């Protein structure tokens, strides 16, 4: 089974909060309302919800990948 990772670009984030609403176990917001990834390695049971969060992101600030976490 390939590991799934997630990252977020705070420069693109517009503070929509949809990611946090979809998967609060993985996403939060900082004091400015920008996305923060709490856990970059996605648990298998959260993978579908993380993919939904990325889909719902209006600024496309969330990136998902398979395999080793990209730096």
C-alpha cells in the first residue's frame, strides 16, 4: 500500500476553511485563517476525506501525493 501525503500552500490559501470543515483531523487554520496541515502523512481511513478537502478548496492550495513526502 502506497502512503498518501498532503501539503498546503499558504500563499495560495484564501482562508475559506473548507478543508478544515471536511477533515479537521488533518487541517487547521492559523491566527490569520490560513491553512495549516496538522499531519502530512494521511491515515488510510482519512484519505477520501482529504481528497474531498482538496477538491473543495477554492484556491487549490492543497496538494496530495502518493509515495514519499515531497520536500
